[in-house]
């Protein structure tokens, strides 16, 4: 996955009139079509990110049309993130083996096909399967783009290229739910919620055409092998943990739900044993076992899991309460959530100026996020409007951005240079697992309370606040500073 960021560049041998076949050039000059290629990569990333957020707004409408239990709303997000997790474990490796441009095209094409299947779904089962297909092919596409950036851009331009990712992703985070709400309410040509997936068809077609033209062919890495047993064990363990959390409430928590969760521990243990064995035999493990001997990295895993679970679960429950509890339309609910995204983008922007303070920034973020969530508790119990909710949402988003901004840099300070690729991939995968876990757990708590009375959202927000403070405590396991900050001082 993140090995893509360390591949050497290849001298250009193709004529300048054929960008579609040109390999990545030497690092000193850069690939001729690098800026159009960056636009292609960013467009693909935006398409994927939009679809990772749209169902948090459109979920109630989709369920009302397709039927199924309330767990369908959770599965719309969980199926996507679980498949994304499984795909990310091998996506970067497939780029090494088959070529990054080829895997980007396969990923984009499969993502578009999955979007079409979502749009024509006629029942809950086909919808969930199509969402899983989207996540799986999205995981094939996304790692390739990041790898090609390192190949295409010379060192003097690489920071600017990576710097373009943040604002684009930030705008996507703001625009995704809003676009979904508008499309659902607009009901173009009677398509209703289906338009949030149909819109991917022209975008995806443009990505495929321009990617074929502008992305560099690059070269394949030799001697890299795919650890399919490891990927199977890791994704199987995640499914065994999350499936009963989503479905257990509707079935009255029968014995098989607890048996599956216990089995997930056994499967994750088997995964760890397999990775150690593969590393000792000179193979290519998905995760370097040496990472799990580092207290700071383990602390980073705990911190990340709690934070990503809290934030993803909060986003789902907030949107559900606005629509199911307060009667907001999808568009009104999406607009109401804009301050949360704006606050998060602002928080991540502030981080650049205060990064020298290391993990203190993360601690301030956790306290700020907790304060914002608690401020929402009394307001969400009444018919609060946009302006009443906005201040607390801004504070919540600001705190989240202050956590997210320094997180990866601080955690990666604990690993050795040769472990950085594996560590980055592990943390990216953990982000998806945490998001799926938060959606499953907090969604289940919310729906359980919804049937019992009006305190459902308040109970869930208290849990989110508690998770934010657990993030604060877990942060003490992290290094005080990121390595680059220590070197600078």
C-alpha cells in the first residue's frame, strides 16, 4: 500500500507526444504531464471520498425506498469501509506487482461499475453488495495515485503536489454530504437518492479517459509477493467483529453474535502469528511484526482506533437524529453539518503553525472536541436550527482537526525508517477499521435508544464525549514530538 511512496523513478524514454505510455522520469526533472496527472488523481480521490460520505445523509431515504431493518443504514457505510479495509491491505502491493497505472484504471472502472449497481439496486442485499464493490475497487485506485505522485514530481515540487491534496479533500468533506442532500431533495428525473451514485458515471468516465492519457506507465517492482493469507485473516477478523455489532440488536443478541466476536480475537491472533512467521521466513508480510514491539506505535493504534470510531460514529448519529428525530430533509441535514466540516478543515490548517508542540496539540484537540460534543447534548433534544447548532459543531470539528492534523506525524516518529511504509499502511487501514467500528457500535446504541425514548442521541453523544477523553488519555502513549520536529530542535 504505502510501499508505493518509496519506489524509485524511471528515466523517460517515450516521445513527448505520447503521455499515455511515458514512464515516470528521473526525479531531477519530473514527468512532463505531472500536473494534468495530479488533477486526474485528485478527481479519482474526490469521487471516492464523496461516496464514502453520501450515505450518512441519504441512508434514511434509501432504507425507506428499499426496505430492510434499521441496520441497513449502518451497513451502507460499514460494507464500504470493510471492503475498503480489505482492499487497502493488498491494493498497494498489487500496484507494485501489476503496475500502478493499470491498477488505477482497474480500480476506477470497478468503482464506476459499483456505483451503477448501487443506483439500480432493488433490495437491501444488492445495495450492500454494491457498496462493498465500491469500497473494494476504491481501495485498488487510491494507493496508486499516492505512489505515482512520488514518481512523477521532482523533490522541489513534491511538497506542493502533496499540499494540493489537503484543500481538495477538505472541500470534498464539506461538499459531499451537501451534494448528497441536494441531489436527494431535487429528485432529478424521478431518480431520487439514486442520482448520488449515477453522478459517478460521467465523472468516472472522464477519469478513465484522462488517466489513460496522462498517467505514467511507471515500472513494476521485482520480487514483491502478495500475502493473500494475511489479507484474508485480517479482513476476516474485522468482519467477525463488526457483523454481530451491526446485526445483534435486531436479532436480540443471540449466542452466535458473541461467538463471532470471540472468534474475531482468535482470527486476529492467527493473523499476528502468520505475519511473524512470514517475516522470519524472508517473505513479504502485510505488517512488519517489529512494529508491535514498539509501545508508542501500539499507543498510536489505540489512539487512532478510538478517535476514528468516535468521529465516524458521531457523524452518522448526528445526521440520523436530524432526519429521524427532528424531521430535517436530507438537504437541510447536510447544510446543518457544514460547520462540522469547516471546523475540521480549520483545525487541520491551524496544526501547521503549532506542530512544534507535538502531542500537546492532539491533547488540546481531544478536549476541544469533547467540549463541542457536550455542548450539542441539550440542543439536539429540541428543534434547534442551523445557527443554534453551528457554534458547537464548529468547536467539535476544530477539535477533530487538531487531533487528526498531527496524528500520523507523531505516531510515525516512533518507527524506524525501514518500517515507515508498513506503519503508514497499517495506520491507514486502522482508520477504516475504526470508522466501521464506530458506525457499528454508536449506530447500534442510537437505534436501541430510539426505540426506548427521546434520549437516544443524548446517550450516544455522552459516549462520543467519553471516547474523545479516552483519545486524550491514549495520547500520553505517543512520543512528545514527531521525529522531524525533534530534528529541527
